[in-house]
């Protein structure tokens, strides 16, 4: 995943900077949630929730991809 694409999704869901960095570590660098949380000095539950929100948003965007471009009214 390119950083620009990652940031579009993270921006859409309003992900905070440190959570965004932790999710990046998991998604791109392959780090576990435990180590990403430790590195970013966040709780594991915060990182887990942020990662779940990111993955859910990504799935929803992918589901919409077949319907794009959406008509503007």
C-alpha cells in the first residue's frame, strides 16, 4: 500500500497521528499490534481499535469501488 493511499483512508476516518503511525507499522511494516503499541507508547486496545477502524474503512471503500464514480447531485 502506498503512503498516499494509506493517508486518504486514515484522513477519511479522522485517525490521530500516533494511532495512524501504529497502524502503518502493522499494515506496511508487518509489526504486531503489541509491538506497534509499545513503539508508539499507546495501549494495545487503542491500537487494536484504530486498526479495526482502518480495515473496516478499507473494506467499505473497496466495496464501493465497483460503483464509482458516484453521481453528484
